């Protein structure tokens, strides 16, 4: 099993885009018992990945509770870097 942050990054190499809630939903089967698989922690991980140039924001909207939802994707260079350092 990969560290959670690695799994979060790797997720973006397999989907066109995702929000923090999408990531949680996708990873909860394998990482559901991890304390760090919470919305605030995942948002922090995504913002760090964005600051490091691995993913970028694609769009944003409001969810059903009128809370901001930000979507990200791994651009070509980011996906190549993630795949280079994190194996499947």
C-alpha cells in the first residue's frame, strides 16, 4: 500500500479531473481508516501538489450545500513526474 499522499497524486494520473471529495470517495475503499482521509487534509494535499506544479486547477463550482468545490487535473508534465516517482 502506498502512502496516502502518493495515492492522492497517483489518482490524478488516472482521471481527467477530480475534486477533494472525489478523491476521498475514490480512495475510501483502501484508505478509509486513515485519519488523514478527511476533507481538510485532502484539500491541503491538493493545494501542496498544485504549489509544487504537479496538478493545476481546472474549474470550480458550488456543491449541493453551497460549498466551494475546486477541481484539479494533472497536466502532461505533472502526470509524467508523478508516474516517474510513484509506481502503480
